C-alpha cells in the first residue's frame, strides 16, 4: 500500500510539472486564435468565441517569413554540422590521444564554460566588424562552430568505451581516424544525436546574436522576425503568437521524434540537470 501511495504521489507531481510546462504553449495557441480585443481582456479568455485561423495567414504575410525561415535553416544546419565536426575531433583527442599538456588544456577549456555568453558579445562583434562580416551568414555562423559543452559531453562518452575495443581495432590495422569514424562514432550514436538536437534547438531559437549582427530583413532569422508585430502603436499579440507558433512547431516536432535519443545520450554521458 505504501508503494502504491508513493507511486500515485510521484505521478501526481510529474503530472503537475508537465501541465505547468504545457500552460504557456497552450496559451500561445489560444492567443493566436483570438481577436485583438480578446488578447487584452480581463479576466483572460482561454477559449476564443470564434477561432480566427486567418491570423496565421495574416502573420505569415506581415513580414518576409519565408526568407526568415530559409535563413534559420541555413544557419542551424551549418552551425550544427560545423559544431559536430569540431567537437567530435576535439573530444576524441582529449579522450584517446596522448600529447603534452592535454589535461591542462582541457581544464583551461573547461574553465571557459564558466564565462557568461553575454561577456563575449562585444569582443565577437568587434572581431567580426574588423573582418567586414556584419550582416552576413559568416557573422551568424562562425562564432558558434565550436562548443566546449559538446566536446565535454562527447569526451565523457568516448572515455566510457572499453579500451579493449580500441586496442583490438589497432591490432587489426585501423588508424585513429578510421577507429573514430567506423567504431567510436557509431557506438556513440545516442549521445551524438542528443547534442545535435540540443544544438539545433539552441541555434534555431537564438535571438540576441542575430539581432545584433544583422541590420537588414534579408539576413534576419525567425526569432528576430517576430519584432515585426511590435511597433510604436503597440503589439499585435494575436499575430505575434501565431508567428511564434511558426517558430516553435518545427522544434517541437524534432524533439517529439528524437526525445528518446536525448534522454539516452545524456544518461550515457553521465550528465545531470
């Protein structure tokens, strides 16, 4: 009986937590289907009297969202691919290769994770300005082609692979390069998928950096494009929420289909939180 009560309480707490996480998403969907007056009505209206599906059409045509979408896809794909390549190579070097100063170098890189990202905005902006890359794809992509969090995560996974597999591959004549791509990477598929999804979500939802380094509509990404619904006259909340749905839905779909890999990958890497 005590076990049943404990399980019921556990499920109740989990359900409350899940509902708490879903409320903002449900409110966004509800607001996107309201009329203008309903969005500011007190008390709040959860279910609009008339579902205004044309809000999505109006929001889509209020700004060049197709261009924003293409920019977001390009930046997300290139950033994720570049970050995976650099992280896999660096993680393998720290996990398997022996070279002078490896541990010291790793600790220095690990220390960079304690630096707030906001502190790097001005140095990165100045550097890219001197390279004449502002308002280009280079400005949106180059600063994010490496992530030590990803390196650290993959290093943990690579180190958990038994040494016997590495030595067996070397005895069969495999080079470190061949061992990495034919043995280690396939064995670490769950972790690689997890960090890939996390990087895709982070890159897709990035707002501050694209806002700073772009100054034309042709280079803006989807999150920055949401500013089109905020003017001096106020904010069109129903259109803003409809456009926000365009931004969020692709990442929700990605997460739903790949959530088991995220959980398995993070668990295998030994990370918590």
